[in-house]
């Protein structure tokens, strides 16, 4: 409905059709002028009929009443001094920067056709706080009705980032259209961009005038699967992980197996279309440019302030600088004061005078100038763990506590059967029986109960990396400077609610003419030799846990498994679909950070392979874990806890679960966050799907879920555990699981990386020497007895491995100044609907309450796993944080 000030408007039009689009372009002309000179007022409308596939009939407009309407476009200002910027500046002066078309929401009720769209140039206005405003004036017919969408054509030679468009002049309210999107130049792509209003619609409820645009937009985003993708494109398609290595020769060390398929199942990534290798066409060639759909890339603000550029620069500048300073890549730390010097003396960068300023710009937190000497050094901040207790990493109580409140709380499991036994083929791996005996466990418990009683009473827990790692032991041990075992670590739940480590078993499978080797180590040794062997065994287990955390709990289960959700969402759900708009903030920047990971973190000879124990088998190992362990239904926190024996359903308990370990900080805080997320999702879904039949009749939604199962995670498409999608409750469970993974799960395993791993003896990423008891020579055993501390230091990562990982962990643990935390700021789409706006207020309020709940728990002296002398409080699931390395804060998305 329009405001009641009308003008008389008569225009004569000649249409023209751009065959690359379905939109009619037209130009107002003076038919009395033989030169067809453009009128100064370039505002007009076109009425068009479609007669068959290739015929368009233009219908000239009769005189009718109209109203003046103004549109204001907010564009993020860009700094660009090249020639094209100068040409664009001239276009701005001439008032030809953007062309807008306002599209009616409904069809013409008389003709049953789309109403003519209204076109106008947008003229550049003021620059305010980093934004540029463009204004366009329209004359809208009285019978135009509500706005359904707006089309945008960028007349500049360079792309522009359009934040939003506000149309004023309608009686009912201003029309707000949130864009937050890069709009390509028409010189790169003639197709116009489509932006819908902020009101959300299920497919069956789509206003009749924008049905064609709704369907066409998602069809465009799917692409045709052909050709190499260009930087400005917004095409979402799938591919396998065939770009992690390079095929230079048949025996090249940089070649890695393709991940995705029956042999090595894996989630799919975004297709880039880069050229295939001439040596092996199954592989994609690597390049410095890794395509992601344009709107998945970091915004200019995020790039300038932190995040992707910092990670990229750390990988491409800081790491090479460290490698040039540390001349011997195999050099370990000679003594523990040398490790401490990283935090109080630093790594001398005086030999890098040409690179120091750039390094300071990349990681200013780490580069310090020592005024007494005038030297610049790489000086690491002391992690929170050692600030509170410098020797906590050395103690068994902290080793056990971190399985519940540390960086990887996803691996601890309940022991449900005794004796322990491997499921691997004994012909390959050796005898399956564990050497951890009933007598040993009962002796460590203190003979207060039998093993059978401990299992029955749910007192025994395990870190079990035996069957996952054992098939890779002999292969990894062939790599230089790396030693691997299969491992089992047993813990006992004490009356104080804490875990007590009882035993570690390390196993090497048969190799050549050697039989299987395995040995059990225990902490309660009343002799020095046993005590040092226990410390060395712990170092091996910690390296296993660090690798599993980084490759499975972190990379695979959050970053990697989320990418197919993002691709399917953009390919199958319209931008006006309410579920698209619910998920969108949870997907920001994930594809960009994943592309960066493929380029320099998980690639052949990248940071992960050079610093973590699996070496060249790192990402391959994550594929094995995906095939053996990953289940969508168990990515939901409650089901994950149940699957590990850490909880059982109990309607009388908080969250409907009874925890096996009551003081389990990750689970305690995580379940509160899970319930808050689920209630928000429930309110949202029930609002848009008040009837059950709307779920099955939603073709976009069904196509989305089908594509996630059958394509994005297609290697698991036949698994019986995939949830059905027939009811609102089904959808609530699916969506809550996805948003939990991108928010709570990722925050729990990411933002504490420097706090727990910055002092690397607490979480060594690899073990470089075998256990002294594994087939030692007389000389090796004698050396160990004489220098046990040096044996532990030799087992730890080398200097270059440690400093590289510490640098990357510092960057990855950092919150950028523009971090987007869950529930902090409402999305414009949500604010448009009063019901959703009210539900968000509840959501945001509950998250603020969670902050207080976590603070109270950390101050509770009865909770020994998060409170006590020198104990780090558990804050990883506190929703909000200030910028920097804080060990808290839950962003919406996996953006780092």
C-alpha cells in the first residue's frame, strides 16, 4: 500500500531483452526525438508477458496514479586506488553506480502475470563511518502492492559489498532488505543479483510475484558442475578431498590418498573446478587461489581486524621465519629452563631485520622489543594453565582432570566390559587380550572393590586409542622422528568426584620377525625407574589425545562435517526460507577457514603433518575415524554422552540425563547450553511449522536433508541411524544438532587451545622416542637410567615443532574484535517477526543466565574438577568474551 500523495505519470517504452537473464531491461525515450535522447529522469516501469520460451511481449502502460518512493543502499566503503576505481568514481559522479529494480510481491490479479518491475539508478550520497550510501528515487503505481524483492546491477568495474537496502514511502512501514553480500560487476557477470525482503516464507507460502525468482536464485547457486570457479562466483557444489597433496611424480612424497569414497569415506568439500593433474587426473592441482563462494569469504572488516588474514600470514610468514631461526629441525630442548625461556626470554629475531615489521603486524601479541638490548624477539605469553600452577602439567590429578574439563572432553568413555579386548584381526595385530589385569586394577584401587564391582558401579573409565591407532603404528614408526603405539588409559572415579589414573598400556603390533610388544605402566611406583616410565608413558598418551583432538574432535567433527551442511543449505533452501535464515549465522566464514586449512594446515607437509604424531597419515587417520565413529545422531550432545556411557536417560534429572560423573564441567555447562539452543530452535520451528504436514510438504526442506545425507555425507547414506524428517520435532532435533556443532562443540575444542596447549609439555603433539622398555639395548637402558629427564625431553616435540604449534594455537585461540557471539545481536530477519523477536529475547536472556551459572560453578569448592588451588576454571562454554586469547566465548559459527 502506498502513501496517498499521487502524481500523474505517462511514459512510452521500448523494451530490450538480455538473453543471459530472465529480466527485461528497458530505456525511457522521447519518441518525438529522432536521436532517442535519454530523458533526465530515468525512472520507468516495464510490463511484460511471456509467450512460450523465447517470446516476450511488452505492454505499454496507460496513465495511472503513482507515488514517490526512496531506496537507500548501504555499501561498505572500499579503498581502491587503481584505474578502475577512477572509472567507477566517474560513474558515481554521473549518477550511474547501481541500477535497482523493485519487484512486486504478488502477480497482477487481472492478468495473472508478474507486475512490471520499477527501475531506477542509485546515486552516490554521503560516506559515514566506513559506509557509502546510495539513493534511488522511484515512482510506484498505486496498485503495485507490497515489495517482494529488489534486483541490483552493479555498474562499477569492481565488486561492492552491499549491506542492506531500505525502501521508504509505503504506508505500512519501511521495507528493509538485508543483503550482506558481494555484488559482482556487470562487466564480470551480466546477471542481476536478487535480494528478497526480510519476511520469511515457506515454499508453499511464497508470494506469487517472486516464485520464479525464488526458484531461479537457488538454481543459479547450484551451478552446472563444469569449469573452474571464478573469484566473484557464488556456486555451491561438491567434490572429494583430492587437493591435499601434489602429484609430481609416481613416488612423490607430497601425494596423499583421495578422501571420499568406499575406501576412505569422508564428508565432501566445495568444488573449485581447478585443473586436474596431468600425472593423475583423479587429483586436483593446487594453487595459491582456493575458491570459496564469494559470500563465504571473510568480510573486509573481519579480514582487516583479524581472523583469516592472520592465520594465513602466520602460516606463510611466521612459520618460515621460525624455521630460518631454528637451524636444526630435529633439535630438541636441552633442559626445562630452555622451554621456560620461550615465555621469559623469547626467540631472537635479530637475524630477520627485513621481516620483523611484517611479523609484528601479523602477531603483535607475540612480537616484543627488549629495550635493554634493542632486540626483537618472539616472546610467548604464559598460558593460563601455567600462570595458575607452573607444575600442574606434571601431576596425575591434572592429567585426569583435563579429560573432563580440558581441551578434548570428547574421548573419555565408561568401561562396560572386562577384560579389555581388541576388535582387530589378531593375525595382523597380534593377541587381542589386554595386559591390564584384574589384579593390577584392584591393587591400584586399593582392594576396596573388585574390578567387576567397579564396572557394575560405573567407576572405571578409559581413553581408548588402541584399535584406531594400532593399524598405523608400523607405518608411522617408519617416519623420521616419530614413534607411535596403540594406547589404553584406565581411570577410577574417586569418592571426591575426580578421576584417578590407574594404568597405561602401550602396544606395538608384530613387525618383520618381531612379535607384538605391549607393556602396562602404573603411577603408584615406589621406585624412581617406574615413576619415570609412567611419565614417559603419559607423554605418549597425551600426544595421542592431542592428535585425536586436532584431527577428529576439532577438524573432522566441526569444520569438515559442517561444510556439506553449508553447501546443501545454499543449494536447496531459498534465501527467504526461515530455516536458511536460522542457520545462516552459524555458517559464516566456515568455508573460508576450511579452504585455508586445505591450503596450509592439513595439506601434505603442512603444519599438522609436520608437528602431530600421525605425520603424513594425519588426515587419512581422520577418514578412518569418520568411517568407524561418526554418526549424525550422536553429534547431538545428549546422545554423544549416552553413547560414551557418560550419561543415561532419566526424566527426573536435570536435562533428562543422569551423568555417570556428576562433576563433568564440559557436560554440565554443555547441557545447559544445549537446552537453551534447543528451546530457541523449538520456538522458531514451531512458529513456521504449526502443522506437522508442512514438514513433509516443504520440498526445499526435504531436498536439503536428502542432499546432506546422500551427497554431502554420501559415504554414509545407507546408515540406519540418520534421523527422519517428517515432523517439527524431527526438524528441531536436526537443527539443534547442527547449531550445537558449530557453536558449543567448536568453542569447547577450539578456544582453549593456547590455554592448555601453549605450554607444550602439557599437551605434546608428537612423541619422538620409543619407550625405554621396548626392546632396549644395554646401552639404551643404561642411558635412560642415568638421564631420565633428558629421555622425557627427547620424547617431546622438537624446538621447531613446538614453536610452530604454539604460534598457530595462539592465533587459533584468538577472538577477533568483531566476533559474533550466540544470542548477542538479533539478525534483521528474526527481528522482522514479533514472535521470533520475542523468542530471541528469551534466548539471549537465558545465555546471560548461563554466564552466571558458570561463574557460580567455578566458585563452588565442592566441584574439584573446576575449582581448587591452581585449578583453571572451566569457562570454554561461557557465551561471551572480550577480544583476544581468553579461553571463553561461544561464537555462532566456526570462523577460526
